[in-house]
């Protein structure tokens, strides 16, 4: 405790002493230190709900999307439409767009590989067909 001053005579009083040495007056009790105010509790920041366009595709939506993609020409057409942002007059969900873009790229790569293989071996394929038919 720090040294105190007598309120009656102004003499200094050593710490822990209850009476003034000079005048004998009882020293007033020092009030307890003021409590330190606690900071207001911080509420955790709630994560906002994902925007409808970023919400994950439900299982049934994914199943229907993959079923549509599996139809040979229709799947390629729908995949290209959804991949480049058109879905019956409205924007498709971002996840469906991403899935459609992946499907479109895969189908395009396989189509190009098939065409390269086919035209590179066109004469060999024709000879094979002639042998098989005769």
C-alpha cells in the first residue's frame, strides 16, 4: 500500500497504520480499488447462409443433371448451355454451371480424341470393315 496523508493534520502516515502519529486521529479506511470493468462479451460472428447460387446441389438435382448429361447429343447441348450461363431464361446455379463446364470439357476432349483417332486410321478402319463384311 502506498503512504497516506492524514486528513486532519496533513502529516504523512506509513502504509498499514490506522492512526495518525502526529494528531492521533483514526485514518479513514481506503476504499477498495474500483473494479475493472469487464469488456462486453463478443458474440461470435455467424456465417452468412450461402447465396442461392452458391448453395450446393442436392442429391436429386445432381442425379438429374448427370442423367441429362448421359443422353448423347442432348447431354452435350445442355452441358454447353449450362456451362456458358444459359438455363431456360435464367442463370443456372454456380455449382451446376461448374459441373456442366467439366462435363462439356470432358466430352469435347473425348470427341476430339475420337475424331483424331478415326481420321488417322480411316484407311485401316475401311480395310477392317471390308474384311469383316467379306
